[in-house]
C-alpha cells in the first residue's frame, strides 16, 4: 500500500511511502487488541492501595468495659472495626496488577490497530524534520499545516529527537514517541497517527519479527 509523503508544511513532496500489507493491511483481530489494551491499562495501576486492619492499628489492648451487665454488646478492644478509629474490615491490600501476554499476540494487536487507523485514513506520513531550538509554537505550526492541531495525535519518530520531543511537551493534544515505544493503546487513543519516514522501517521490522 502506497501513501503520499508530506513535508512539514502539509504539501505533497511527490514521493510515495510503501506501507507493508503485513503490518497496515491485515485482518484485524479485535480480541488481541482488547487483551493488549487491557494489559496496558492494568500496568498503569500502582497497586499501592492499603488500609490498616485490626492488628495494625495503634491502640490499647485493654478490655474497654466489663463483659456483662452493661446492656450492650461485648467489646474487647478499642481497635475493633466497629469503633471509630478502629481497623477496617476486609480493607484493600497492595496488589500487583501486571498481566502477561506473549509477544506474537502483542505484535498482532499493534498490527490490527495500525490496520484500523489505515482503514480510517488516519495515518499521515511526513518527511523527517527537526527544530534548531525547541519551541512549542513551531511544533503547533506543523500540526496546523497537517490539519490536526485540534485532534489528539501521535507522532512516531525513527530515533529519539530532542528538538521535536521538547517542543511537544507543553502541547497536551499530542504525544511524541519513537517507533520502539509504539503500543496498541497509544495508536487507538489518537485520532491521527503521524509517522515520520525514518520510523517506517523500524515499525515494520519490530512487528514482523518471528
């Protein structure tokens, strides 16, 4: 599949980029996409939630009132969960939310996500560019010329580019990553995916590994 290569002013350079059908035109596997996105979101959870239970509360172990004759229920400790300041019954405990998926399934999910974006004409290929001095204004200007300044976008670089990355940090509507950081969630979370020419070879190489 061929797609026009644009410059940073949004104009056609007259060149065509060849997008591999093995990556950008497969039969999408929605279940693989679901599993990969589910894993990504699960890994964002810290799992540090914790509430103190009865044995962890600091307090006296003295029996707070006599067993009989009060007309109320028995009570043996101020740390009892039924009292204010006592322990919590079945409170949350630290938990590891990480999930395991095999590499082939994750590659299939990313290929499926790129195929879905390709079918929606949401992929733009731009020739490599850089900024001499990092400026958010210059980065936003590039997005405007591409017609995506008001859309959530994902910019995929071939290699780390400090000028482009620093220019994008203050612009919340766009995220800049390298091809090795590409994930199913980030692809689907963006309205437009902008691929720099130098990123294509790395993306296809990473996703076609055996």
